[in-house]
């Protein structure tokens, strides 16, 4: 097992710091802008769109040989398949968020785009996007993680994080809403999300530091 070196962990610290900073914006939103539990959970749902968009490029760059021929041809099928499948997955997830939390606060599905673009959540959404971009370029590209991932590994990588994290967020948000959305519980919800994010972030990236990329013979 390869022990992570300073050069391995340095980029993780940069992307980890960016992740924490981006996730601090909702705390400001709760304390200053009076964000509701729905707005927070909706923001975290919208983060899935960023993750899915960047995962398309992770799939395109993934270059570890899976043992099957025709990897370029496989990408021509798998990338659109992922985009459609992940898109429907997020759509169903979003409907659930609006039905369980948005309806109570008077939000409908038609409010999704105004909330994110030009609405109160825009700054936080952009911050999350920048955080994920920093991680993509410092870790996946900069540390050449793409050399250690097969196409299938890249394609399925977002789902585990989304299922675990957002089940916790949605049911935590429903509990907070049921209790009247006190500020301290909203802050606990945000804090819990930051800790889980950091756990997934370091766990997923350090996993690839333990593997040496396959070297092709000259």
C-alpha cells in the first residue's frame, strides 16, 4: 500500500479548504438572509447537477484499461447513457425535495431556476461549483487520477456519495422542518453536511493515491 506523501495530500488540502469555504456560505445565508430548510436542502440537491456535469469529463478522461476492447467506442455510448440516467435520477430526487419540503414553504418546481440563477442561492451555488472545479483540476487532472480509473469506475462514482449524503440531508431536513426550523438545528444540518462531504472527499481521493497508474510498454 502506498503511503500518501506531502505532494499527494497538498492538493487535497487545497480542494478540502475550498469545499469547506463553499459550504460556509449557507451558514451566512441562515444567519443573515434567513434561509429556510428547503432552500438549504434544495441548494444541496442542485450541487448534484454540478457533480454530474463534471463527472461527464471524468468519464471522458478516464484512461485505465478495463480489459475490454473499444474503450473509445464505449465512451460514445456510456457518456450519453450516464447523462440521461443521472439526469432522471436527479429529476426524481428534486421532485421529492419539492414535494416534501418545498410545498410547505410555497415553492414549486417552476421556482427551481429562479432560485438558483439570480435568486438568493446563486452565490452559494457558484461557490459550490468553484469548489468542485478546484477539486477536479487539482486532484483528478493534477494528480492524474484519470490514469487510475476505468470508464465504469468513473461512471458509477457519484452515486454512492449522493445516495448516502442526500438521504441523510433530506431526512435531517424533514426533521428540522417538523421541529419548526430553529436556527441552531439548521446550523447542525449544515455542519453535518460539511463533515460528511470532507469524509467522502478525502476517502475517495486518497483511495486513488494508493494505486500506481498502469504504464504502457514503450
